[in-house]
C-alpha cells in the first residue's frame, strides 16, 4: 500500500449558516481507532459538536486499513462500508457494510442510508401488508421513490403526494398507484375519495412540521381508524408539540423511529443490509441518482440549493474521486 497522506481534503462548515458557509478545506489525516476502518472515499452523499465541522452521512470507497481490535476482526458479521465528504474517512465497523463486487460504489453510496431507512420502516415502524393502502408524502424524492417500491412490493396500494405532473409520472413508474399534486389538489379530499372515505392504513411522512399547503394535522384526517402515522423525518422542521388526545378519536398510533435503532446489533444490520443490496443487485429495487456534483465547495453548494429548492428527484452524489 502506498504511504498515506498527512492531510485530507474535506467539505466543511466553519459555523452554522446558509449554503454559502460551505467550503472545501484541508484537514489533518483522520486518526484511526482500533474498532474503525480507514476508507479512501469515492462517492459521498448527504450532530455537529464543534467547528469547523465536516458534513455528509454516506460514502462508498476502498478499505485501506482494517480495524486492529481482535474482537472486531473475529466477529462473524463483520461488514465494511460507510462516512462523510472527504478524501479519506475513518468509520466504526458497526456502521459499515460490505459492497457486493457487482455493485458500483456510486449506487451503494446512493442507496444505503435511505434504503436501510425504508427497509426497516416498512417492516418495523409499520409492517406493510398485502391489501393495505399507504400514503407517502413527497413520493418523488429519493426516500419517497424507495418507499413506493417497497410498499408496492409488499402488495399494498400506494398513494403519494408531489408537486408537479413530471414528478408524478416518475413516482408512477416506481410503483405509485395514485399521485396527488398538492399544489393544485386538495390532498385530504383526494385521499378520502380514493379510499372511499375510510382513509389509509399508514402514512409515511418525511415532511414534518408543515405539509405542502396543509399542516401536519392533515395526517389525522387521512388516517384510517386504528391506523399508524410514521413520522419519517422533518424536512420542513420538527413537528410542534400537540395534545396526545388527538390520537383518541381513531385509536391512532404515532411513531417517530430512527433507522439506527433498527440496525443497532450486528445481526440486525447484516439482515437488512444484505437484503437491501440483494434487491439492488437483482434489479428489484431501483436507486435513482438525480445528478453527480464535483467535490468542490461550489459543487456541494449547488447540490444543497437543488435539494432545498425542490428541483431534484432521487439522490444527489458528490464524486470525490473523479477517476473512480
């Protein structure tokens, strides 16, 4: 192995602020702990404790150094993949997955975080069953398109919300049976029309505080009696506190899980990770990449602007190594 560099290039932010604070900097080479892999990054995707802070949650690349902890090396469920926006990164072995040889690292990076989120949520946050009717908000985004595919694969009817006819067609191509254009249609009215007034069995809501043209409260109007609302994320902000008695009229379940607690053990992580990569390899699950952006401050700023501006469908990729 060639000698390792003394520094790495990384996308960081010097302090909190707008997209303009994103910058490309040179930082000390990461110090590898006994339970960590050292990875040379190829592609990166989207708790700051100190500044300057690195950004990015998903990477794929080549392992250049294994963990040294014998407990880790002897673990039968050892797996290797994970990261941030930098040329090299150290990652705990417990949040790393092996990329199958036939799978490009770009697809692995694009599919891992959101793929694991959807795979675990449709199994454990709400067990989607054949015959269910499921509502997915912002269905044409990276997460939404995966929800559409997983829910359809389970034999359920998929209803989605999105902003444009073009995005609606993309969602339908990925399994959505009905797509509601929230800018021109009344979402609550349309959902109740489609379900003959009963509502849906479950709602996967990644928007949070403010639904497009509606409040989070609208979920309570569209959910069926004894249905489940899964708060997937908070793209528009955290859901504000509300009276727990809102759950009473329909005996509603409301859950706000996090994927990491569904893959907290090596066995859980191996189970979901292996199944996710199998589905991608066989073509049963399509990972959509909206665009690749250069590994520059301007490139990452553009990616953030496109993402927050509602211009994207699928995942955004930062290509760290142009030769990979």
